[in-house]
């Protein structure tokens, strides 16, 4: 069964009100996706990582409580394990992730949205 967040919409913003506001100010129609309510599947995370040219550990949110509890600093997790943990604990995923058609970016810093608004 597919999660709703598995379908790419015109411009999806996975969290972060500042990015939504900045995109709207640039005239971009935005759909906010809450990945706590509509969690990513493993396949969606893998797709996003590939499109962003990132490894799973690059998308880890180091300030998440689970990051510390799972001792990411000292343990060596595989890519597959990290993705599994991100699916289980969505707070581990750095945000905001912005999706426009086939382009996916991590909008950090916020100026990276200019890559989407061309």
C-alpha cells in the first residue's frame, strides 16, 4: 500500500513554515506535507536521497532526540538501517524537503529554494 506522500505533487514542502512563506512570496503554489501524519516509505526516502545526491546519514537531523538515543555519534549504521530508522522515527529526517516535479532539495539554507524557483 502506498503512502499519500509517495505521489509527487506540483510543489510539496515537507515541513517548515518559513520555506512555505518564501515560496508563496515567489508565486509558487505550495502543498504542505506533514510527514508525521503521512510518513515516508522506504522507497520514497531512497528516491529523495538519490534525487538530492545525498546519503542517508546526510539527511539525519542531529538535534533529534532519537539521534542521541540511538547513539548515531558512536554507532556505525548502514544506509539501509538509517533509512529504516528514519521511517520509524520521522523526526530523524532533516527538513524542510521541497519537491517540485522531479526535483527534490533539502532547503537548508532557505536560499536553496532558488534552485526550485527557476
